[in-house]
């Protein structure tokens, strides 16, 4: 990947690296992010994008890697490697770093199934927890070396503390001696040069023999170590020197232990910096709402959907998203439109996305975007005027064009802002066209902004060029920043000038002059643009109508949902009322039965019986009326009127049937020769057309008569309570069982037995599946051992 420093600066690339570095939490991570290199291959780019995707998974779980306590330890490691003595704060910082290694490693290894790539990086973190604990226990919370560091250090410090107590005790005794106090400036003792002293009046020096360690500025006070205290002072100095020597020995031992692990610690710091950079990249991607595009070869399709300029997003600006596409034979995008309308933003946004992809970073575009892996990026953006080299704006621009022509090749991306603008328009257009054609012939992709009409016309004569424009709201006199592919835009210079405060009279005169100096090409382009504007208005109107229709459809759907909810609520209330009526009737019936049992005479019992029958009849009529009302409420959408002769679908049989009779909430239906009683829940709208009535053929008539004879009532006998289908095919057995159940039901028998045997189990399973869906069957079960076992099925029929 090649890009000049000028190109990187033009596109604002350093700001992207700074944003990435600023989100790192360790010094090593910040340095790594600031120096993040361009990746060489597609595999490296996709690997980097995958690692950032995994880091974003951690962010989605509100999980931040435990980098707490990580500071700058590399100078300390270098000194330890050279056998230098580390200070306590450096040792403590290294111990915290080792603890962080352990915490980060544990977090990522535990989540290896979710973030395997990050867990693999974490395996490079050394497990030096034992060494970290050894260092940590040698120091107190304030950074002082602890007595726990070594037994010798504790012993030396205990002796020092004892001597301090002894000296202070002797001094306290002296300060309570009135004969001693008269020679002192004040009643206290202090420390000078590490020795305990008292403030003696200079004229009383002879009265208190000892060693003078200091004097006041006026010379009136001498700080004297009394002669009797000199021996204890010497012992204290020796004890303190032993403490210092042992502290130095502890620090040297800890330094030596750490120096032996310098290589592993540096590998851990490298892994930590990589993880820190990935976490920062994930945070940056989330802030930009960025996604990983499909990585195309350098000559592949460029299709950025809802592109947002990353720097504008980072600055908190309101950004208008735009689609930018270069595919097929199109090699150059010519962007036109008003000044300050967003042309340069689009140009630099595409360039930054190309550079970010080379860094292995997601780009601020929607999923489904595609972006080539360009071999080089070249730009000419902004004013390159250089007075120190006697270069005008146009001369400097020409040098930039030469630089781009020299460096561009197959797989390059060239970004040129206001190409050849600062010279004669005709000659400038000629130079611009020649440069663009040369770049395309070398295999480069080009995005260029312009106000030159000749460049806008290229798309009509060369399929390698595609126009695009940024919008301008003529009513508000403001740009819309919306990019429209396939159309060229007017510069709207006069409108912009008027918005910037040029007098209206001047602007009117400018419009008159512009109308007379446009030329045939400008007039043709204006005509085409007007046609495009009208077409766009029609498209907008059609979209508005479609949105309105969709809104009305949604409103109707909401009303329908509310109506269905109301119907369900009404049904629930009717069911509750029906249940309450049944409960009341049941209580009254139980009460009558109880009274009947307690009756003392036959006449009273007979009266009770008649009353019970009357109430039963009344309750049946009431229940029938409730069922009929419920049945009318439960009729689903599309259901025909439930009257005699209606054609409906039976859910249990999965076939359409005819209603023969309506009795309250129940219906008698005919399914061929079979008749049955069903409720409204068991039927629905028909799924087939009702067959036309026709005279049956003699053969079918004979078959129908035979089936009718089979379905005719037969004398009740014990044999009729058993149906033997052993040895039959499944379809024959099911027809036999259906006819058998119909006869048994009409005979009023409450139960029956079906013999099917064991066999392969297929017939038995089919029979039981049929019984589960049959409207005749209340329940069924396999036979007990004395009833025939699992080779028979006992059926309980509905009353």
C-alpha cells in the first residue's frame, strides 16, 4: 500500500490514527495504534477485521478487558536487564502488570468459544502470578518495603524501633529535670543529621556537655546531643545502616528475579498492546457505526452503502449518508454541484475508507458494502499554492496532477478535487479530460469533483464515466449534501453568492448574463437535467403514495387486530357466562337429587322427579340457546352461513363435508356415507369446490348400495362390540373401523374393542392415529393382559 504524506494529510488520515490511539488504555497500546501499519494482503485485512468483530462482541456484553494497573514499565525492564537496581515504585508497577496479564488471560480463555482469535493472543501472556505475589507482599500499600520482605529486615527494624524508644525515654526524663530545663531555649527535642538533640542556650553550652550538631541562624541556640545519649545514638546509626543494607538486598533480589523473566514480560506487553488496540478499534467502530465491507480485489466493485465521513462523525457533526458506487465498466465518478455542497466530503470520505480498510479497520458504511483493496491512493485536494517556490494555484495543481500520473497504476485510487479549475475553462476541461483518460487507461479508479460542463458531458459519450451530483434546495438556498448517482448538478454559484450576501441586483444581472453565455452544450445539459428533475419528482411522488398506502394498510391491520381482540374478549365473556350457567344448573341439580334422596314418601319423590325433569328440560333449552349464540360468535372469517346444505371443512377428517342438520350449537354433517355430529370448533371454511350432483354409474351405485348395507344397523350382539382387522391393509382396516364405529355409535354402545394384532406395528399405529382424530371416540387405550394386551385397543365412545 502506497500513499504520500501529502495524500494522508489531505484526507485527514492522522486524525483517524489519533482517534484510535486516544481510545487505548495502555502506553504500549497507544504507541501501537499511532503507528498502525497498512496491511499487505487480503488475508491479513480479513484477519484484522475478524479480530475487531470479536472485540465488538465483548463490548456488546459490556465487558472491558481488565487493563487496570498497567503503566509504563519498559524503562524499568531495560534497567533490570542491565542488572540495575529497581526502585520500589518500579517493582510495584511491574507486579501490577503481571497481575493484569493473569486477569486478561483468564477473561479471554474463559470466552474462547466466542472470541477464539483474542484468546489465542492472550495465550502469549505469561502466567507469572507467583512472582507478582512475591513482589507485592514485600511492599505496603504506601509503597514502603514491608517487614514481611525478609526475617533479617524485620529483626533490624525491631532493633531500630527499640533504640528509638530508649533514646526518647531518656530524653523525656531529661526534659522533666528542672535543673536541665533552665539551660534550654524551649522544652522539646528534635533530630538533626539523624541524631536526637535538644535546643541549648548558647551561653549555657558548658552546662550541658555533648556534641553540637547544628545552630540557629542567630547563633543564640545550639542543638546539642547530650553526652549521655551519644552511645545510644551511635547504636541507632549502626542499626539504621543495617536496615538500609537489608532493604537494598531485598530490592536487588526482587530485581534479579524479574530480570530473569524480561523476555516473557516483553512478550506479554506486546500481547497486551495488541489486545488494547483491538478493544480501541472496536470502540471506534461502534462510535462510527462502522461495518466490515466485503474485501474486493483492486479491480473489483466499489459499493459503499450509506457512507458517512468518519471525521465528521467523530466531531459530532450531523452527517448525511450517501451511496457511492463504481462497478462494471465504470472507472470514474464525476461529482458536480454547488460549492460547499459536500463534493469534497464525498471524495475524502471514500479515500479515508480505502485507507481504513488497508489498516484492517471497519468503515462507516452499512453492511453489504464492497470495497477494493487498492494498491495505492493518490489525492489532490485543497489549494497547493506555494509562493516560496513561485507557484500559482494552477501551477501547483498541475504539479499535483503530474505526481498522480507518475504514481498511478492498476489498482490505484485517484481523488482529484476541482480538477483544472483555476485556468481558462476550455483549456482546463481539455487538460482534465486528458488526465482522466490517462488515469483510466492505466487501470486506476478516479473520483473527481468539477464545475466544468465538458466533464459532466463525458458520461454521455464514454461509458467509463458516471455522473453524480450533490443536491441544492432552491427554496431554502441551501445544499442538501445528498449525493445522487447518474445525474450532473449545476454549480448554483449565483444562489450561493446571494446566500453569502451579494446584493440581489448583482445576482439578477449575473443570471441574465449566464443565460446568454451558456452555449449549446450547457443548454443541452440543462435540458437533460430538467428532464431528470421532472423524473425524480415523479419518483418522489410515487414513493410518497406508496408510503401513504403502506401507512393506510398498517392502520387497517391495526384496526383488524383490535376488532379480533374485541371478538376474543366477547367470546371469553360468553364462555364465562356459559360456564357460570352450567355451574348454577349443576348446583341446582345436585340440590334436587339430595332432596329426592331425603324424600319420605313416594308422592314427594315423584314430585321431585318431575321438578327435576322440568328443570333439566329448561336448562337444556338454555344451554342450547347459549351454544347457538356461541356458535354464531365463533364463526371464523370466510365461513359460509351455517345452515342445512352448507359446504364446510371438517378439521378432524381433513376433508370437506355437507351440513345435514343444525341443532343449536351442534351440526350433523355427511362425509360420503358417514354421518356424524360436530361442533363449530371442528369445522371451518371449505377448501374445495362443492361437487356437482350427477347420476351415479351402475357400478358406483352398486358400490354405494353395498356400503349402505354395511353401514345399516345390525342386530346387537356381543360379536358386534369387537372389530377384527388383523391381516387387512391399512386403508381397508380404516374403512372397516369407520363403518364399525358408526354402527356401534347408533346402537348406543358405550365401548368397543378393535383387534389389530402386533405385526410390524404399522397397522396398530395407523389405527390409533385414526382413533385420535375420530369424532366418535371419547378416549381409547391399549388392552390389559387379560384383555388381549397391546394387540387390541379399547375404545370409549361419545354419548
